[in-house]
């Protein structure tokens, strides 16, 4: 996937950036959720229950990690589809990459 060289090498650039942003957003959402729970008093309620102290934080981290992982799998899947689509268009001799039918641009003709 990252072996694209030449004039269309841009396809390999946005994927690592989007992955990094997704991981950063997942980490930020975890810390914000924990902070909100601490200020709203849910932690005090959990302290009265017979649960371990780490179970609350573990639940938040596992939840956000799985959510982030699903998003990253989708991002990598779209990147692989774009790279494969580009490779197929390049190997078939076509000068442009074809788009799915729903994404094709329609030509607008002006009437004078």
C-alpha cells in the first residue's frame, strides 16, 4: 500500500495522518469522559459499591479502544480500496481512475 511511487504517490499520504488523528481523538474522548464522570459524582457512587478501583478506568479505556479500532479498520479499508482502484486503473491502461456510479460527476452544459 505504501509502495506507490510516481505522480500519484499522494494516495499513501493521508492514511497515516487520519490514523493518527483517530487515535488522538480516541484518547481525548476517554480523558474527557473520565473527567466528566469524576465531576458529576459517579465515582463517589462507585466507591460505595464492592468493585475494584481500576474497573471503572478499564471499562472506559476498553470501550474507547474498541471504538477507535473499528474506526481505524474502516479508514484502512477505504485506503486499501483506493489504492487497489488506482492500481487496477493503472494496469488496465486507463488514464483516469474510475469512480463508483454514485460518485461520478455529471457534466453540466450551459444553454445560451
